[in-house]
């Protein structure tokens, strides 16, 4: 057993040396273990060029800052949004809305090995995609498919599009019963939950928002055949429902972005809404500038990247604010082991261990985008 | 009202003539003071001096196109020339798509790509005549793409019904050109309050950035990358039958450049409806270093786009990179300096 432990420790030191380069390798003379997490992510470099690929975040129990580095990178023509790890080690990335491309790439392979799919002229990608696997219900076209949220450019209608995961070709389209569909979640009973952001835009003017007094955001549940099982809206029409995470207890947390004209209303708006399968209700109003990016479920509740407030906000399952963890431009979130989590905001990132220990770092010239996800997840 | 329209026409004509005769060196702004422009000067100058002359040029090209087809010149040199002139005039106008081009969704009405030839054949069978009937025809079966196919492709139908449909498509494009030109005249005549001026100012800057991005992504990067995906060496043409992709890129770029960079000798005086390029506007605000950077990056993009006329992937991607740098500057520095929020921005979240 002792031999095994020594061997394991030696391996960890070797991994740390490989991960951190010569400077950290010297520091490793002191006995400590470095954990390395691989993350599928999108980021911008110092020249503003856009990439997708794999980042590695190394952290240890020592006082030293965690280190973030690029493991595999593929340059892409516009900003990506979601980057999803696939069970075979590849990743699927999709452009931020109104997106023109989606790709599948095996990290480490050449750029030419990436399989691209460009949008048809009457469709645009909306930035989110979900892998369907053997454990995903509601997959009428088999486990090797994916679903993405997209927009029909002719009338702005939202679509949930089934694609062949290998070729990325369209297999079917279901209406999302709303506009501006964003995140999508596969539920254990085989149904799908889609967040219709509800913010009007036109393909002719890209991301410029139209008349927000006409906003109609909703979450819609579609059964395994695409039929509407239910649709829920908040009373405050200016809250855009955008990102989704499901807690082990079954409650879905919905990250909100406030679109009120009045700055004070925006500032005080709730960041989270909660859906229990029957009802959708807002969490408590908090003074966190009305903008939540990514959301993940943790045992205690939900974490949200409060980007404009510069913190990761922690809520319980009743939507009450429990804590704020400062991080400039906080947005991307990922779980770490059973209790901890990782966050990034631009060039800043943070690691919170299961024991609650917080460490932050900064990667100059590497701006992490809105979402990241652990490889192998 | 008529008097006001005449004034608008006169100012637009003067602006167009001034723009057309600008061949001398750039403004010597270091020695000659640049007037202090406000958003109203910028908006008025853009509508009268940039958008309206280009809308008029497109309208005139459409008139010639309809005339050539009305005369039964289908597939003739005359009709093809008229189509090319119409497509290039449209490219010049829609490069910075503002006002009625956005609200009317003109691009979708007249330039949906790619055309679906099966739908064109079905539309020919339906023999639509007039505005209402053409409104019922889907975007993928009409517009410039459908005409390109009907006028150029040897296997496209040439029978009477096909010729009649081609003429209806040309008339449909002309109706849109008329409506857009009228809407720009109305926009120029309208008294705008401060809020409307600020909104129009923001729209123009946003759509200029959007125009850069359209040119970069859809007309330089995508043809190369999509061809690569399909295993082809040559970039995928957007206009497969006429091959005017390079000319269209040039027309778009020239319009974008004209909206950004001052090519005259003396900065335009205020209140005359002359276009105030973004560079000149920045200088009038004392932002000379930023104006210099915009000018330098635009010049660099210009050189790269000229080189990309060879239509080779490497030079097209190089031009795309230069355009990306100009776009990045516009988003990261120019727009914030002018207190404009950028909808197309790479800097915000989602």
C-alpha cells in the first residue's frame, strides 16, 4: 500500500511538472499534489482571435495560485458559445447566436480533421447543443444524435433541431413555441426543456435587440416526439430565461438576464428562477446587476456567474441568495468533484475545493468564454 | 412637403457629386480644423450622402434591368449586363444596411441565397403576375439569385412562361428598390428628436460593424472553409453562375470604406448633408489617435482585399484577418469612445 501511495504521489508530481512547466516543477520540491482538470472550452487569445479546444486547470492544496493553460486549440471564425465534450473524447462546438457554424473535432488532431457544418441561409445557430447518449431519454433518432437550438430566419421562430452527431446533418426540427431559444436540457423522463429567451432580433441586424416591450420569454417542455407538454412564463416579461441546470432533487434552475429599460429595475432583478415540473417562479430579488451567465447545480443548490456584478452567486433550492464569491466578469462554471467548482470570467478564474478553499488566478492573453465543461462529463 | 423633398433631392445630389469627385488627398486635419459634428450631422450626412445616392443608383439599375427584360432580351448580353449592374448596386447599398433595409428586410426579399431551382420551376408554373402574387412566392424562388439562374444557366427554361416569370422577378426587385429609396427620402425629411438621432447614430455604427463582419465571415471565410469541408480547393462561389463574387466584395468594401474613411481634402461643413465618415467624426471629437488607428487598419484591409481579388484561399483568409482587426478596433475602442453599445460585439455575453 505504501508503495502504491508513493507511486501515486510520484505520478502526481510528474503530472504537475508536465502541467506547470519548469517554474512550478522547481516549486514542487515541497511535497504537495497537483490536480489537473481538463475542460472543453472556448476562448479568445491576446489578438482577439477565437478558439475552441481543451484547457487544463491545475490546482493544489498549497498556497500557490492555480494555473490555466491551453492543451488543444482550434481557431474558429467567430466566437463560440457552448463547447460540449463527447463520450469518445471529441468535442462539439457551436457559434454564438446568430451563429453560422457548428463543428465536431477530436482534440489533438489537425484542423483539417474538424467536421464543420455551416448554417443554411434561413437558419442560424443559437449557441447551445446537447449530446444525446445511451443515458439520454427522448432520442427518437438514436443515441448518436445531438440537439441544438436554432432560429428560422424567415419568421424568427425557435427550433430544436436533431442532428446526426457524426455528420452534423439535420434529421428533424421541432418548434420551441417561442423566439430566441437558448439553452436546452435533456430530462430523465425523456422530455426536453428549452429556454426561449424571448428577446426579438433580426438576422439583418445581428444581435441588436428589437422592441423589448414585446418580449415573451418562456421555458417549454417537449415530449420525446416534440409535442408540447407544458409552457411556463414569469410575470415579469422583461426577464429573459436563458440557461438551465438540473439539481439532483429534480428542481431546474434557470439563469436570468434582465432587459428592463430602467437601470434600477435591471440592477435589482432576480438572477434565478426555479422550475419544479409544475411551476416556474422567480428567486429572490438581489442587487447583482440583473445578469446571470452560466449556471451549475451543486448539492447545496445552484451557482450562477453574475458577470456584471463580478461574482459567482450561490442560491439554495428556494432561490435564496446564500453567498457571493468575488470573481471579475464571472461567467463560465463547472463542477469539481462532489462539492467543489471552477469558474472563469475573462482572464480570471477560480477554484473552490470541496472543503470550501478558494483560489484564484489570472491567465494573461487567454479570455475564457461564457461556458466550459469538464472533459469526460 | 414637395419643397422639402426637392431640398432633400438637391442635398443628396450634391452629396453624391462631392463623393464622386473626391480624388484628392486626405484631409490635412493637422492644420485645418475639423468642425465639431454632432450625431445629427453624422446621421443626416449618412442618409443623404451615403444611403440615398446608393439607393438611387440601385433603383436606376433596376429600371434598366426591367427594361431589358420587358424588351424580350432574356439571356442576351444586355440583360446580363443589367443584372450585374443591379447586383453590384445592391451590394454597394446593402453593405451598410440601415433604416428601411432592416425594417423591410430587403436582403431577404431580393437576395436570398442560395436560390432553390426546384422552387423557381414551381413558381414559373404558378405564373404569378403583380405585387400580391409575387409576395406569395418564397424568397428562395425569386430575387437576384433566381434571375441569375434564369439568365445564365443554359439548362434553365427559356420558354415563354419562364421569360414572363423572369420579368416579374425583375419588377419585384424594382418595387423593393423604389420603396427603399422612398423610405430613405422620408427618413431624410423627418424631423428627429434627440432620442431618435442617438438611435439612428447607434444603428449606423452597428450596421457598419455588421457589414464588416458580413464581408469577413460570409464572403471571405465561409466560402473557403465550406469548400475545405467539401474537399474542394477553390472557394465556394456565392454567385455560382456569374462568378461576380470578387466584384461584389469590392463593391461592398468600397461602401464600407467610404463610410469609415475620409477621402476628401477639407472636412465637410456642417448642415449640408454631406457624409461625415467615422474617421472624420472621431477627429472632430479630438480622438485623433483613434482615428489614425482606424485609418491604418482600414488601409491594411484595403490592401489585403485588393490582393484577395485572385480569389485564392490564402489571400482571402488574410483579407478576412485584416477585416477582423478593423472590426475589433471598432467594437473595442471606436464604439465605446462614441458611447455606442455594439449589438454585434464580440465583447458581451449571451
